[in-house]
């Protein structure tokens, strides 16, 4: 599938910021065999004083911008065209959950896709008794790692209420777990915590969803904003598998990848610091439009 993808994040401040610096991760990823970025442009208003293009440790495209002049608002906008490739469901060649530790130990590299980065706690995802017990209760009878991943994703979709506004971007994972409601970020962090508690490496995927589903298909939750889902390492044969617990589906051609990391902290769309006072407001918009073939 080919899409035109537009993303915009705008900020406005009570009082002008005398200076600010931001790290931006909004450009759809270019992933061999999975997704191709045909073309993409990031525009920033006002014009930054500094602009540096980088690739972070997890191979995400990042842009660092700095403003040295006073400003009361900033807008980051991306326009892009993306090919998302169809990936048929692969045979379940993942090992039993109890044997996955041997495969993790046998993985001798520390590259960006190494499962070693994704099996322990991270800034936003603690490994806690309650999330581990939840994962064990749901996936205790799973015959394979992939079965455990799907079982936990389906259970979170069933047991948690998708409710925009119930949490914020700063809500701790265990607070969202106790509340039993939240948005895609919460669902993904909870699923990651449950999987890691079982010894299954799991990471966070930031992206967006197709806004117009095929005829007869339900509209996916979270399609009007940036979305999040989970990537789980299912052993050396099957590798990384993406699962969307908000919609209880394996990620497919409707899911456009922007970045991957251990949790939201690694792939926040915009992260920055500024010299200002008072409150600030943000506005996000996402549009994913299929391109007629």
C-alpha cells in the first residue's frame, strides 16, 4: 500500500520563550522489506537558528533544532509518501517461552535490534509484580512465544478501556495498569511490561494509522493522532513481530512506522527544553491517505 502521510505538532506558550532546543522524530521510517520512505519533508516554523540531522542508536531518523530568538509558538510539520509492504502471516516458529532465554543468551551482538536491549526495565516500563503476574495468568498455557504475545495483546484489549483523556503522556505505566483505562501509549507500555516480566524482549513502536479503513472494515482506534504498538522478539527464527494491543491485531499495512525504541522516552515525537514561564498548549494532527494505484 502507498500512502501520503502528514503529521503536525504545534506548541504555543503563555509567554515568549527566549530560547529552546528540540529533538524531533516525526519522519516515517525507511525499513528494508517492511516500509519504504519514497519522499519526505520536515518544515519548522519559525525558522530555527540551528538544524542538525541525525540517526539515533535505534536507527530512528532525528532532527535537532534550536531557536536563539524569542518565540511564542513552534510548528513541526511533515509531509511524506510511504510504501507499506504486505507481510503475510508467518509460520509460528517461535520457541516455548521457557526456552527463549537460551536464544537471548546465544545472541552475541549489541546492535540496534539486539533483544538484550529490550528484556530489562526501562525508563517508562518497570518490571513489577502486578504486570508480571498478569502476563503469567494470561499466557501461562501458551505453547510458544508468539502465542503468548497474541494472548497478552488480546487480553489488554479486552481488559482495558480505550479512553482518550484518561491519562496524559506522563502517566506512569503502573498507574494506567491500575486504572484499567488509557490510550495506545498506556496499552503498549503495559503489554511491554507484561512480556518482559515473562522474559520476552519487547519494545515500543511509534507511528500512525490509516485513517480510512477498507470498505466493510471497522475504523481503528487512535487513527487521528500518532499511534503506538509493541514489537516483541519471538526467537531467532521468527524475529521481531509487531502487535497492536489497542486494536488487538498484528500490525499490518495500516500501521506506518516512525520509530522504535525501548519505550516512549526513546521515540517521543518532539522532546525539548525552553526558557519561558507559564503554561503551554500543544496540538497534534495526523492524516494518512491511501494513494490510488
